């Protein structure tokens, strides 16, 4: 028994030395930046296999926690200290690794957290343009029961709305430059949609005041366009939905603003890969839960968190319908149906995947200020698999 305890302490000591050595030599150590959730994600992804192997075959660590390593670390905004959250039998290791570090050893943050800007008045839509039934209601209609399955006419209408949404999104992406205000993007998107005889679906959905969602940096989703100018190094998700001839087309993408660092680029690329991989496994009879499994596996491979609170959904004559598409491992039932349309829209984070909602009731940000990225397509289930409706 004494030998086992001695061996365990030796293994833990090896892990401590390994991590401290890693921290002292990592580029962020003297980079002038405060260590944030995204920095920890990148560092931990690099080190995880080495740290796990420092324990007896990895069993001690794996039995104590099934979370990716970077999920166990938290940096509190405004404090120059890192905290590691582990089960009680590993808490001593946590203190040895990080909590003993002096404040002057932790670099300062360079990127500023988002703050609400000024929101301009709601933009008008010509009277002749068809509006969704929920417009002017103060409450979102929620998720309609039953899947969106279409006949040939409905499929053509879905293709038309999806194509327009993709064109608008592509145009919006060209506007992403340092100094451009997100409200200016909203204005351009609004004008292009109504010029094509369509209605911007977000406008008037519940109390949402704008025609597009613009989610910058740590904003996970539902960012309200405002007076904040984009800055060099930002990433921004633009979420476009149009209502054309009675059908919604829904899509989003994350864009780079100016010179973006490699860590942010990787997050964006991996998020897009998650969407592509999920679409590739879709087809008639395929279980919905395989989407979540596919996304979670790819995100885990790269050490990113997957947001659970926001989901994909059926879309067509209603904005949000069954099924609810979960982007993480789950045991939900149900299978895909021929001629059905729905969205897949994974949201990945560098650090915590827990959301925090601003006082405006819409803007959702990561609780630790770490970066988030999202991509979304509306797809049609076909005999051959899935057709992406929201592409040019």
C-alpha cells in the first residue's frame, strides 16, 4: 500500500514538473497578454496527451474527469490569476500547478471584451413585402411541432430563399473591415434583402430590433448590430435569414477582420469543418443524434468546447420547427426524412462553452470572454444524402 502511494506521488510530481516546464517555455508566457480561456485551450490541447500519460496509463486523470483539459481551467476577467477546477482528489495538483503563481507572472490581456454600443432605430420594410406571421408580436413564436417536409413546389421555394440568404451573407462578408460598424452591415443587409422582395426574418422576431445578427469575438450568437466599429483582429459571425415567398432561408458564417491571429483562425476553420462533417453524414433514415456525435468528436480532437444551449432546427414555412438539432453527443431519438429541411449550426469556443446573456435579452457571450465561432447551413434531405440550400 505504501509503495502504491509512493508511486502515485511520484507520478503526480512528474505531471507537475511537466506542466510547469511547459508553462515557463510557452510563447504566451512573455507575450504581454493575460492568459485567457482561448490561450489555455491551445496550450492544454498541446499538452493533454503528455499530462495524461504522466499518470499511470492515464487512468487516474481519465477516471477523475472526462472533460477536455482546457475545460478544467478558468481565468477570471479582471484578475491576473488562473484557476484550475478539478475533482477533490486532484485539487492539490491544481494548487501546485497554477494558484501559487504570483500576479506579476501573468501577462495582461490585449483584446478588450465587448461592450454594448448604441442601437439605431428599426429600419422600415416596404408594405408590399410579405411578412412572417410573428412580426410585431413581442414574444418569439417558439419551435413549431412537426418537421418541415416539402413537395416539389416547396423545395423550389426553399432553394430560392436559401440562395438569396447565401448571396446576402456573401455580400455582408465583403463589408467586414476594421472601422466598419456592425450597424452599417445591418443597413446594407437590410437593403439588399428588401431590394430582392424578401423580408429580413430576424427583424421583429420577438423584440429583436435588427435585420441580421452580428456576433463579434466572445459573442456566441444573437449579437445586435450597433455603433461599435470592428477592430483589426476581430472575428465576426454574421447570421442571415430571409423570408421569400413564404419560406425562410437561414445561414451564417464567421469572417476575419483584418489580421487575425492563428489561434482564432484555427477555431474558425475547425468550426467550419464540424459543419461540413455533420452535413456529410446526413441522409434519409440517418439518426439526428449522429450530427451531435460527429461535431463533438471533431471539436474534442482540437480541444474546443461545444455550446449546448443553442441548437439547429427545422426551417421552411416557419422560422423554427422540429427537429431540434443538438450539436453535442446525445441520445435523442428520430431520423431524417426525405425532402425535409433543417439547419445545422455548431458554435465552438476556445474556453468555457457556458453562455451569459446581456441585459438586452439577446446577446449571448462566453462566460469567460473566450472566442467563439459559428457556421450554419440550411440543408435538404435527398435520396443521395443532403443538398446545401444556402450556398451561391
